[in-house]
């Protein structure tokens, strides 16, 4: 079993904007808190099979320089598995993952090219599969 986790605390503020009303405001799109946990479990009963899970949390963020438009934070859960095997003498890794298992509606990215900024919707629940061949 493997556990990886991380936490970031950010206190980024606008500085020297040329507008005293904006100086000291939080920077567009940056949450104060971000965290993630990844767990992998190798299934002893089936060599090569690993179950995976990811929890990702992003705190609320501002969507404008004036800090009057704020988007909610979000937490997503991804669950998956990978299976390493040999097919026809070739090393192969098969992967499958369901992202955003809980169906969370969220704004994935918040940014700003102008004072107004922009929003990108987060990914809905999705199934992703892949095969990797090592040559």
C-alpha cells in the first residue's frame, strides 16, 4: 500500500497594480488551500493488479481583481485500477479510472486576462481507459 498526500497554503496578494483599490487583494484564481491524497493498494490475490484512489480539494477562489466575484471550493474523488501483465511477450499496463465519482459540479480553473477573468467548468463523471505497451 502506498499513500501520498500534499497540502499547499497560499497567501498571494496583488501588489503594485497601479490601482490602490486592488493592491492587497487576493490574486485571481489562487485558492488559499489546496490538498490531495492518493492511495494505491496492490492486490495480493492477483499479481500485477493495483487499486487506486485520489481525493483532490481546491478551496474557494476569486474570479476578479476587485475580489467581489468568488467561486466555491470543490473536492473530487477518482477511483481506478491498473493491471500489469505480459501479452504475446510484450509488457502491457491496462488502466481504468472513473473520475469525479461523486458528480461534483465545480469550476476547475479561474483566471484573468482582464479584470473580469474567466471560468472553466470542471470535468463531469467520466470513465477513462488506456493500455500502455513497453517496447
